[in-house]
C-alpha cells in the first residue's frame, strides 16, 4: 500500500428534505448566487420552484444560467464567468447532474482568473481562488459534487479536458434521492456505468496489499449490480436510488483510492469519444469498458505505462517522463535473427490505374503466395473493393466455416452501406476512373489479385488480431488510411500499398509504396519504394516477386521505407456514418 493524505472538505447533507437547509449554507458565504442548471427537468419536478422559494424567503438574490449541455461547453463557462462578474456573485449553485456541476466548477475558477478559462486546463497552479460552490445533485453518476475535477469541452477544437484544483471541491453537497426519481432509464443506466468505471480505475491498480480498499470496492460494485436494474425498472424506488446515489459519492471522493494508484484509461479515452460524437459520458464508458476488459491482467511494467491526467498537475510533462522511460527501455533492445514465418504483412491498394491489376497487384499476390509457402501470414482488406469478385475468395476458403464468415464479411459491409442510405454501386470510384479503371471487373479483380492463390485461413472482424497463419481477410473500408491502420491494429508488421497514381500517406507501421507503372516510380521517387511496372517491360513475375520478397525482408530487418525517411506516420479509425 502506498502512502497517502486524505481530506474531503465537502460537507454532505443526505436524505429527504435536505434542500430545506440550503439558505443557511449559502449565508456562510454571502447573499447572491448564480443558479446553474441544464434543461427543464428541475422545473418539472418542482425542485426549481422550491429553490426559488427558499432563496426569496431568505432574501438571497439570484441570477440564472440555464441550458448547460450534457458535455458542458467552454462557451457556456465563459457566459457564466461574465454573469459572476456583472452581478457580484458570492456562491455558485449548480442543480443537476455531473455536467452542470462540472460547468459550475469551471465558472468558479474562471470567475477568479484574469484570462481565458481554457488556460486553466491542465494548469491547476493557475487556480489561486474560486467562488464557493454548493451543489444540489439530481443524478447519481459522476459524483462531481464530491471531487475537485471538472471536464469541459472546447467545441472549436473538439477537445474535452480536465480542470482540477482542491479549491473546486464543493463546500456543500445536497443529496436527496427523491430528486433522482425523474432520471430516465437511459440516463440511470449510463450513470451506473460511470460509477462502476470510477471503481474499476482504482480496483485494477496493483499497489501491493490493499485488502480493505478492495473489499469496499467490491461492496460498492455489488450495490450497483443489485440496485441499478431496480432503479431502471422502478424509478421511484427510494432505497434503490439512495444506495446508488451514496455509492456514486464513495466511488469518487478519494477514499477507495487511498494507497492505490489507478491505471484505468477508460475515462481519458472516453473524453475524446464524447468530445467528438457528443454522447453521454456513461454511455461512452459502457462502449469502451468491455473492450478494455480484454486487456486487464498481468503486463510488463517496463513496456506499458499508464497516465491518469486527472492525477497530475502537468500531464504533458508527466507524459514526456513516461515516454523517456519507455525510450530508455527500448534502447536496450537488440536485433536477433528470426524466421520469415513470423512475418505478418498487410495488403492494400489505392489511387489505382489501368495497370494496377496487371502489374502491382498480381506481384503482391505472388509475394503473398511466396511468404505463405514459408509459413508466413498475409492480410487482405478493403471489403467494398472486393464487391463483384468476392466469390473468388469464397471458393478458396479452407472450410465451410470460413466460407460462411466470408459471406458475412461481404454482406455485413453491404448492410452497413444501406443502413446509412448509401448506394451499393458497381462502378469504380472517380479516382479509379481517372486512373483508367472503367469497370467493376477491373476494380474488384484488381483488389482480389493481391491475395494470390492461397487458401483463406482466417476471416477477421475490424482490428481483430491475427490468430491463424496463412491468408486472412479483414473487415475494413476502402479508405486508404483507415484500412491501413486496421491492418496494423490486426498485427501487420508491414503494409504493402499498391498505387498507380500515387497516394502520399503512411500507416502506423512501415508502408511500402508499390507503383504499378514506371512513370510514377520515376516521377515520385520520394514516395515510391518499389516499381512493379517493370513486369510489363523486362522482368518476369517470378523474379519481380522474389525481389519484392527480399525487399520486405530488408524492411523487416530495419531498412527504412521512403515515408519513414520523411518521418511520416499517421492513423485513422473507422468512424460512425459512411466510410467508403
């Protein structure tokens, strides 16, 4: 167990009618408040009217900031800061869920800072003072009413980042389970997912013997497992709502983290997800968590480092220190000979021309057969490019199960198109047409030729790791960078990229650019690594494919491709909506 210091300055008033003591709490700090809330739910439940009644009877002036977004925006924070300055606000009173409270924390810090509130992101040392906060929670989720963190979205830059300071702990948290009765089933479930992830990020930390904390976390998780479904089915069940609400506080107030240092990256990953797609935080966590579960367990601490941005003042400096440690460790590695059978090579084409299906793609196919004959592995992707020649791949499946998987691979992508009202067309893309490809046969046969003649031994979902040697088919779109990134994520050590018109990109792994014609190879010598155009000039296929094989072995042994020499790597993920 690691050393720790524990202090929670937030006072909690929990139970039915807890709101009645609000005026007394406010009077400790002044007689003017900024009332912050989201939509109209607090008005429908009567909570808004009750708060206004309490403020008026106690002669406490107030102004309002309504319409706080589920992922609070920087623009809303700035609006709140202006209201505080114009009205001499002494207390900020957020009434709502985590987003409302987070927005209020950023306002509290920004109101006492002479500059853009976004400058406070990642710089807690700049927060010298903050307007006191009294939080009225109406949802069990983030537990923001008992922590010093706020997450704000910069809608211009599509960034979602933390503001943190001990000065941002609410002075009081008012928790009445009855005010959570109106939370819809979807939001209730998302809230429970959020609470569970707060526990996971501590529970899975390995910091020696923390028996007491671990047992408490298990009790919290059991509470959520028991009462989460009850609250969804019976929204007015007081006991269910009370247990979930109180569990949300203990999941975040730091107590279970005493002596532990959590490596759980789900929250950091999700912040980017919801910043881009504007989904509920708990929903995003529910998407990410099952995937991360596959990677929980033993790991080499020399090779894997975790950084929880919320736990450090300067995440950039902390990240650079971790990267230095990883670089120092990597510097101890030494090359050693291994067999070519260990190679996994991805195959992709783009910017094709009329010679792609005659020179470059067949050459890659011959290479694939050669590598597989030596026990190696290749991966073919860009499923939409297979449309029209998919039966050639189906007929080469090693067994019926793989045949059925290949059928599903094709049909699932067609269903993906139609679900987004995208036509499944048989014509080549505009770029293909410009390169001289005019028919479906040109396009699809050109694609499938990269697979050579070997049997299909594996069919993979998007980013699924290779687990069978030989030829594998991978679900990914035709988009060059998305598909090449998918190949790398599935385990490809190198990507072979054939092109007739030139495409200046590189994936996360060495990307060998193979030209279909000698003109392109000469014209773009700084892009092209290998010229397959020689097939129609003076070199037989057997010799050309063997030369490509030797070149790939050289790259695998450390030779840099042109993109690496230029220091160029990039990546892209398969997004929602239509990716062709």
